[in-house]
């Protein structure tokens, strides 16, 4: 992706698993769905890369998925937008993940012409995915842009 090139939008997904990584999701998509590559452009890890092992340095880690210049494959009808997968069950993300999502959002706004109205949760685009990704996305995006604390978006506190 060239500097200044505009992206059509950003769509947030969740993995619906308590653990995972770009490598693991690629395995699911390639081996179980017969796709050519992982469907997501970007993955945000929660530190649980494998089932029970918590690796703090991977909490909030941003991993590359498929080539960002290729169409995503995660959101039928909207694959011209970049797909971001947050590892976690619906809406259950760590503060580090939310801060990483903020960094992505602000980066794409500053460098690639993204605007708040072009940032979606998967559930906004597909009524069959009501729990993906489980964040109140419009409110979350505004909090990111306003540099507000994101603590209120962490579930279970
Ligand atoms: Zn989704």
C-alpha cells in the first residue's frame, strides 16, 4: 500500500476464540475452508497465542495477515475494505488490543484517507454475524479519535 493511497474502509471482526494468531487463523482458513490465504488483512493478538499459554509481549501485538493490496475474504460483498480480526470472543478484548486498534485507526485516518463513517463492525454489514466483533464500534471509534480512555470498552471489569 503506497503512502497516501486511500482505503475504502476498515471492518472489525473477532476470532470467536479465546486464543489465536495470524498463523493459526491462516491454518483454519487454508486447511478448513480451502482458501488461498488468511481472510483478514490484520490480526490483533490478546497474548494467548496458543491455548493456555499467556505471552504478555503478544498482548496487543499487531500481525500481518494477507497482503493488504489483495482483497480481503472475510466479509462477503465488502472485501474491498480492510479486515481486522481481534483475537477473542465477541466483545472480550484486552486494553492492549483496544489501544492497538486505536493505533491502526488513527494511522489509517492520518495516512490513508480513512474517515470515521467508513469504520464498521462486521455485524454492521452482515446480519448473520450479529456478534462480530462485539464492540459498539461507532462509540469506540469516537473515543479513539478523541484520545479518550478506552477502559470502558473492556468487558468484565
Ligand atoms: Zn467477522
